[in-house]
C-alpha cells in the first residue's frame, strides 16, 4: 500500500515538494492512481467529485479562493477536504490561503507546496502514480538483453539458466536479473523486468558461487531494467517428445494479461545453447520486421507440391 509518506520520500525531490502543514497526515494511504484539480468543485458543484485523489491547486484555484468571502471559502474547502482525501499540493510556490492550511491541520491532511508549474506537476504526478500502482509479480528465471531484445530465460532448477546468461554476457549481451525477475505491467500494454536490489547484477553459478557481473565484465554488461519481448524455456532433451522442426507454431505466455512470444529450447550435451538463443532473438527481430522464414518455406513447399500435382495430371 502506497502512503503519502512513501510518495514524499521516493518522489518528493522530483516533484519539488516541501511539506507546508498536516504532518500527521503523512501516514494516509493513497488509493487512486490519479491526481485531480478541484476546479468546478470549489464553486459548490460536487457531482462527480472523487474524494480518493490527491488534490492539486494551481493559479486559477488559488485566485478563486482568494476572491471568495472568508465564510464561503471555509465552507467550500470543508466540502472537499474530507477524511478520504490523501493529500493536497499547491503548485508554483503559491502561498496557500490560511483557511486551507488550518483545515489541512485539523483534518490531518498533508499539505505540500511545489515550485513546478501546475501542468508539469500534474503530468509527472500522474506518471509516478501510474507507475506505483502498476501490477507487479515476481517470476523465476533470468532476464538478459540481447541485440536490444529482452529475453527471460526460464526452466527447472539446474537446467542451465545462469550458465546460459553467463555465456550471453561473454558474447557482449547484458544481464538484467538472475534467479528472480520482478515483472511490472507498464501503461497496461507491455511488461518490464528488473531485479531485486539485493541480488542486482549478481549471477549464481553452481560450483563457483555468487559473482558480480558489473565487477567482472564492466558496467556495459548490465542494465537496470528491460522490456520483456520474449520468453525462452530451457528443458532437458526428451527423445520421446516431438519438437517443432519448422517453426510454424507460434506460442505465447500470458503474464499479467500481456501475451509474450514463448519458445521451448531442449538442451543436451553438445548443443550450443547460447548460439541457439541468439538465433531465436535474431529470428524474433526478423518476424517483427515482417519476415517469417518458416512461413516462407511453407509457401514454397505448398507451391512445389501444387506444381508436381499438376505435372502428374
């Protein structure tokens, strides 16, 4: 649960916030990923007003309040400063009216001042809140960046995920996270993966232990986060299992409601897993550009069969 204190500590510097009053309201929970300007609500029209959003006062709101009679000003502010309002922010370093400061103290609502222009503040605050409220899960796997593509390597324990990632790093690719990948849904349309702070830039290699990739290979071989473009599952080779040899079948894995291209790579001694993984990535990039080798081969095959059928007739 995100509180006003969390928002202030994590993003106060970016939003240029300073606490003006209502310190006791820092523990309030923020339950909506949006901010709102009171606007028409200050005139007494309350229809559609949500009490769960952070209120942002800009120049029009402050000027309007100052033009009101003191009693009317208090009445209008009392109507919107309810126990459900998480916080109030006054933009452009305007001095908040005394009645606003007093009511925030009485109602235990944190009142902030910001030096940012109102629209810039609203835009940044909306992005921050959207990010904080984004759905997040943790997945078992290793996330690497290869040729600009985010690849999450999954598979059973000891199948070789970390060793594959180490081979990718040796060939100039980047490590995002090993063992645990924190996956966050961004803008409701794509997934972004990052690693826990404790194990960031670390790889666990059985027989060697924990290694710091940033120290061994340099900062160029690591990255903080990356969009997850495809998932590759490593599994032990099974002679009884039928593996797709053409590539016409397209699989997807659903994570947080987002479908991600999914591949199964059987591994056994003698197979160069790193090379095969690079090939999957390059082939994925070709598909994104509209070139599908498997479909092209299938079209040629069908054309050849059709020509032979006509010749036999």
